[in-house]
C-alpha cells in the first residue's frame, strides 16, 4: 500500500516539474529577446529627392547685333529698353537738320484745314445743289416731251438752259468751286512741307526680331556664340568692362545707338573644378537659380583643360534683364535623384552587401539589401521594391525595401533578429 502511494507521489512530482519547466522555458523564450531588445530610433521609408547644387560664377553670352547711326543729328527713341520688337519695327528717328517748330506747326494747321474741307465739301451749298438738280431734271423731262412733239426750237432753248444749270453746279460743287481751288492749293503746300521734314529725318528700324538693349559693356566682340568655346578664363577675368547707356539727345555718324538681342536662345559659360565635372554631362537638363528666379537649362558642351572644365549652358527661357547682365553668380542643380529617401546612418554592410534593417510585424530587425541611386552628406536615395543584379549572363531579382517600411536608424548599433521597441 505504501509502495503504491510512493509511486503515485513520484509520478505527480515528475508531472509538476515537467509543467514547471515548460513555464520557465516559455518565460525564457519571451524574456530573453526583451532583455536583448533596444529602443533605437526608426524612420518610415517615404519618397523624396536629393539635389546636388554648385554655386558658380558665369558669363552670359548672347547673339546680339550692334546698330550704328546712319547720320548725325538729334535722336528720338520709340522703344523701351528690354522691349521685344518684330523685324522692321521703328526704334528711333534721327533729325539731320534742325526743323523749327513753326514749320511743324504750319504743317499741322494745313492738315487740319484739309481735313475740314474734305468733311465740309459735301455739305457746301447743299441747298443750291439740290435745287439745281431738281431744275435739271425738269429741263430733261421737258426736252423729252418736245422731242416727241417734234418741236426742235424748243429743244435747243432747253439745251442752252441745261448747259447753264450744269455749269453753275460745277462752279458751286465741282473742281471750279472755291472749295476745290482752296483744297488743291493746300495739298500742294502740304506736300512741300512734308518733303522738307521727311528729308531731314532718318528712321532706324530693327533688322530682325529680338529684344532692344541700349546697354553695351565691351564684351560684345569677345563673348558671342561663335567664339565662346575658345574663351580663356584667365584672360576673360583681366577684361575691364564698363556698362554704358547709349541713349542720348544727339548722335554722330557711326555711333552705336542700340543692340538687337536674340531672345529665343542664349548661353551661360562657367568653369568648374575637375573633381566635380563627373556630375555634369553634355545634353543633360539642369536647374539654374538666378537672383530673379529659377529656370531650366541644358548642358550644351563641356571643354576640359588641365585645371578645370568650361561648361556651356544653353537657355531658352526668359530671365529679367538678361539682355544687359554679363557676369553673374548663380546656383546650378547638377544632380536631382528621386526615390525612397533614407538617412545615411541607416545603411550598413553585411557580407559585403549594403543594406538596412527593416522591422517585421513582430518588430524584429531583418536585413534588406538596397541599391543606392544617389547620395549626399545626410541622405541617400534608394530604389524601391526590387532591383536587378547581373551575375555573368544571369540577371538576379533582389527584393529590397518598399514604401512605408520601418527602417532602423544607426543600423550599426543592432544585429540581425534583434527586437526593437517603439
């Protein structure tokens, strides 16, 4: 009996220790990751962009044509500086001889008199003319009646009366009238005065479509689209330029009076250190930040030498006052990468592969390889979802991070499988 009780007690103790061990093991499984866990900072992967900007000092190159005076005299301008005009538009007039104000005033008065006569000529002696028209009509009807009766003498008498009425009408209203004679004389004097004034004026028109500029700086022959690629930076810096406003009251023969600037396309040249040239490629579109605002441009050509590289930017957008600016400090956006934007401190290297730690649903850190598209001091742009790696002739698809993944900051501080608390 006692032996049976001892066996039963031993069996119960074994079950007790077994269940107690399972409980202990369960708590160990749960508590060990907690003990090894961390409250390290994380971030959510989101789309963004990073830019690489370079401050540059550049020179504006324009296709511009200098127009010179064709005569000497007083000059009058009809176009504002910076205004766009079409080919053949009147920009200025040069008055070769002094035309007194009395002559101009006399022409104005004659023009007014001619206009007044032309307006009143139709109304001059209207009543008399209407009366004569009625009488002429009656005479003609009478002549028709006498012709039917065969009374030739009466017809001759009416014919003389008709001629008299017609002549009277011509005197009142036609070329022989006072108004007609006065108008002819005024027109002759008008032509004489206009010829006198016209012969003393030279009209200067735009030879092509473009923007009118009254400013020159001495770079017109040095910097133009034909020779800009051969410009030496050191020689250019030695040039002493002085901007001059060409507008004046008088001009002499051969004196520059304005420029026509092509507004459809212009250029900017700048020199970049050789170590930074890798961010610039011919044909690439870039952003150019002027003090007046940011515009788009294209890298037209890159010319390298021993010390640096000349970059020629081609521009077809408008910038305020570009027609009179030559040397300017701007900022060029050479690189603009877009994709998932993460902090550089998230990136670690495992077995020679760059990646980040992403938290799974249980908040355990799992390593994910990444492909860096672009990088700067603080951030990196990486490809999302998948990227491809070539191994010989085979192409491997690699799963990477995706939008809204929670990524561990300071990735070197944790290990694969570590639990991360919020």
